[in-house]
């Protein structure tokens, strides 16, 4: 009887132990399951809207070249002008006096040169008679001719410079355009040495404008000269306009990571003005070297931007840069090969090296 009880107790204890082991084995956590997608090598087209601004094709701020008083201003704000047209006149009596003095000095220098040259020529003729003129006197006369010639040339240059300075009293338009700013009136004293002063006049060419737009480097690399862009001006809502890329700066801004491009806009009607705001629309065909993944596969934190790749059954965080994006997909560039599996709904709670089924 005792033997039967002992055998029954052993069987009971073994059965309990086996049940506990099975319960523990069933409770062991399995590797988490995630939706995986392949990183496909294909560009993602995108319609991009970028801010832009109209600028004058040419513009210049006109400052005084010499000190003087404003004698007359022949234009005002909004005045159309032609290249070479007289815009304003200055007066500076001291410049006129300096020019007259320079002219007189030049005349004296020419007179002195003429006399010394004639004297040298006579000595040279007399020297043909042996013993009539000493070689030293002839050399001295020749040296004086050369010195007087140099002095005459110097005084002539000084006179011409004064004439040029007098020419600065007449301010003319360097190109055709419109006066957009006027800051002086007759009688005002203007100075060429004044710093941080306003320009006397500002001239802009407005019948030919530049539409300037900064395009992100990921898109700029795919654009070429003469490519067509569409744009809308805020002043004329809903009116679509088209232009060709006329110039590329071929320089990426370190601050904004963008490239400045310009579109020539002709304004024969005069309806457009420099400074108008515009929106440029362009169809970005995408980067052919980029990989396309769902937007939810890209994790963005304050420190980095990455996707989670599954390699050898374990997760690996790979830093990426992003490009074009559509409604559900986005371009990525990084250390990822086409066809690799990435977690479709990634988040920063998924640890590095976690096992994935």
C-alpha cells in the first residue's frame, strides 16, 4: 500500500513540473512582426511650388562723383529716360577755376617746350661747323627739350583730368529705364566723400525683368538652361505665365542649400514692376539614383533622419537624406541597396539589432 502511494506522488509531482514547463514555454515572447517593403530604385515625380520675386534686369543707384551743389533735376519718380539722357546738373565753381588754371599751365608748358626745341634745333645746326658749339652745350639743350616735353605732357594730362571732373557735373542715364527714387532737389549740397548717404537718383530697367527663384539642390541638379517653368504673380491671381530658365548661378547656397536661377520676363506692356512676388511651379522628375519607400518608413528626430533596414533578420538604422515626395512615397539616398527590406511603419522605439520575423 505504501509503495502505491509513493508511486502516485511521484507521478503527480512529475506531471505538475511538466505542465509548468509547458506554460513557461508558451509564455516566452516571440520576435515582433513588422510590415516590410522593398526599397525600389525609381524616382518620385513631384509638383513643386517655390517663392520667387521680380527684379529689374539692370538697376543702378546714382551717387555724385564730385562735390557740388545741385543746379537742376530734370527727372522725377516714374520718369522714363533713355540711355545718355541728361538727368541732372551740378555746379562747382572751384572745379571751373581749377580747370582754367590747368589749361593755363598747359599753355605755358607748350610755350616753353616750343622755345627750347627751337633753340636746340639751331644749336644742332650750328654744331655742324667744327668748334662752333661745344658738345656739352648741345647735350644740355637736348636735355631741356626732353624735360620741357615731359612737363608739357604732364600739364596736358592735368588739364584733361580737370575737364573730366567738370563732365561729372552733368549726370546722364547709363541705360534706358525708369527713375524709381529721387532724394535731392536744386540747391542741395552733395558730396562724393559722404558715407552711408542716399543716392541722388535710382534708375531701373523695367521693360525687361528677371524672375529670381531659389531652387533646392535636389531639384536644381535636374534642371537645365532653357527648361520651361510656369509661374503665377500675386498681383494677377490665376493668370498662368511661362518662362525659360535664362541663367543658373551654378552655386549652392550654404545656408539654404539651394541654387539661384533666373527667368527673363519681358514687360513691354508695363504692367509688371520690380519687387512683385510670384510662385514658380515646376514638375520635378525626381532623382533616378534615389530609392523610393513609404513616407512612414522614414524616421525624423532632432539629431538624424533614418530608415530601419532588416539585414540578416535584425534591424539596422541607416541614415538617409530625402528628396521628392508624393502622396504616399518619398525618395531616399543613403547606404541602402535596391531591393533591401525596410520597415514600412518605423518609429524610434524600434531598437538597433532587434530580431525581426
